[in-house]
């Protein structure tokens, strides 16, 4: 049933009950207090949702109680004040119940107001808590994402540090190692587990222990956070097998709160120092070779060309100042002078040819190589076989000159060292590259021995010439099996890759 229907039913029951109580009251003598039964009806009226229902019921009960005073039968000898008092007491009870009902409704209303306010407060607080919770969820999510990004970044950084070729070592303030990458493992020969948590003194020669500790303390107390490249200093490291090596070192520090860590980056300088030594040796050999070449040219010019020119000058003066010659004698004298001048011209041309072959510019590399090998065979008696392809186009001048000088230097080495009876030279070319191969049947040599010892100026010169044109120089030799030299030079537009020879070039 809907609420209004319940109220109508309650109102009808209250009227019926009130009517029944009134009928009972008017048929009973005045001495009976039946009118007090109006009180349960008033209590029943308090169940109505309308605040005025108890008052209306109490008013109706009051009116009927007063009416019953006049219409109810009376007993003989009953004092009138008794029924009046009884009914007055009933009226008081009815309105006391109404007052209590009113107060209860006020309390319920106040309680409802408090409850409504409490619900509003709870709803507001719930909304605030939901906002705080959402903010907390967002903050936690953001922090988780930040931590995940940090872990990813740390993983990437650790991976980069681990695959770095340089040795990277992180040490704490007590100089114990906390990070040791693969580059450091390769350099020092230790696995990371063997040095983590140990003092860095294990990686230093004993004579550097005190100085390194002092250097770390001074760097920790200083203001600079890293040594610049220009401030790097050379130190020595100690490998697991006990060997020392020169190293280039740089150091940086990171301070978080009161905790400081140091990052040391090391690079083995052994190869660089060897290269610098070889470069210095090569420069000294080059200067020596230049001086020797100048002395040889000076000697040739002075002892040979100059002397022969001086003799010619003397003879010309004799012809000029001497007695006149007959026509036959003059012809014979001038023929002798012309022959000797032609011989001097040939010698000068030969000397110029040693510095630069004019045929290389005029007729190209194949003709120049053919002439070079023919002159070599005529001069040394060593048989020379030349196999050449027709070049699809003239080679660039720097490539042609490089290959010619390689062939020239190789033949000089054959004369000096090989004791060979046969030399084979092969020149091939396609659209991408040109290749020159030279093989002799001489004594050969041990490549490893030559690599350990200081290399000759000729080999260094050949290797550097090939490198200058982005080519690949390869030499192979064994004692008693001769020597083979191979030079491959890429042409313009072709990919190239410089390669090292077994001699470390």
C-alpha cells in the first residue's frame, strides 16, 4: 500500500476506536474511568506521519470526555467532583501524551537534521577522501612510472657502462670498488666478482698506493666535480698476472647528501705509446733517408755530372784557345763532345726518372710498370713476369703514383733482401677497384719477428702510401717461401675499408 492509503486507514481506525470509546463511556456510570481509554488512541495517533494527528486525536478525546460527563448515567450519592476530577485527569493525560509526542517529533526532527548534516558532512568528507585517494593513486602511479623509468634508465646506463670499451670503475669513499665493467675486466684480467667490495689498491702498483689515497682525499675535498680531458694524468695499472701498463685516467665524483662516489675511466696507453714511438722512429728514419738521398744526389752531381761537365768545359776552352784544327779534326772533336753531352743528358734523365717517371703521366701506369720491370731485369738479371689488364679508364694520378711507388719499392727490397730469381707482377682492374700483386721467389722472412722489431722504412712507406688513398695493404711471407704483396685500392664511388696488414699497419 502507498503511504497516503496507510494514513487514511490509520485515521479511519482512530475515528472508529474513538467512537467505540465514546459509546462505551456514555453507557457506563460516571464512576467508571472508561474515558482513560482515549490515551491508547492518542498513542496510536503518534504513529501518523502528520504532526497534527496526535493533537487532533487528543482534542477529539477531550471534547468527547467532556460530553460524556453530561450524557453518562450517574450513580446516586456520587459526589460530582469525582467524575470531574477523573475526566480532568484523563484530559491531562491526553495532552501530556501530545506534549511528549511533540517533543519526540522535535527530537526526531533535530536528529534528522543532525543526520542530514552528518550525511552531507560524510558525503563531503567522502568526496574529499575520494579526491585525496585519486590524488594518492595518481601520485603512486606516477611514482611507479618514475621508478620504472628510473629502473629502465639504470638498466640502460648499466648496459652502456658494461659494453663500453674503456675500463669504468666506481669506488666509494673508502676506496672500495662498487662497479667494475666488462672493459675493466678485459683490461685488468679480473672478473667483477673478484674485485667488487675490495680496495682499488689491488689494481695499482704498490708504489702508487699512498699517492692515490692522497689524491682521492684531495679530490673529494675540492670543489671540482670532474677532471677535464686536459687535466688527465698518466698512471700505471696492475693486471691480474702482475704486469704493469701505462694508462690514461680521468676521475669524477658524485655527492648525494653526505655520500660521495668516484667514477674512474681508464684506457690502456700501451698501443698508443708504441705507435708514438714508431712514429718518432719513422720520422727519424725519414730524416735520415732524406739526408742520405741528398748526399747521394749531391755526390752523383758533384763526383759524376759536375766532373764530366768540368772536363767538357776544359776541352771547350782548349779548342777555343788552342791551335786551329783541320776540318776532320774539328768534326771529330765536336762529335766526341756531342757524344759525351748525350751521355750526361741520359744520366740526368735517369736521375730525374728515379724521382718521377714521366712515362707515368704520358702513357699511364701499365706502360710505366712495363718499363720499370724491364729496367729492373736489365740491371739485376732477375727474371720479371708482368701480367696486366687493359684499364677501362686512366687511373687517378694519386692512385697510379701510389701503385707505381709500391712496385718500385718492392723491386728495391727484392734487390736488397730477397735473393730471388723470379718476380711476378699482376695488375687487374674493374669498375670498383684496382689490384696490384707482387710475388718473388726469394728467401722470405718471419712476419712476427719483423712486427716485434722495428719495421723498415720501406714497409712503413708502402703501408702509409696505401692508407693515404683508402686502400688495403697486405703482405705475406715465410722463410724460404718468398714474399707476396697485395694492394687493393677502391675507385671513386666504391665503398672502401682500410685493412691492416699482418705487420700491424
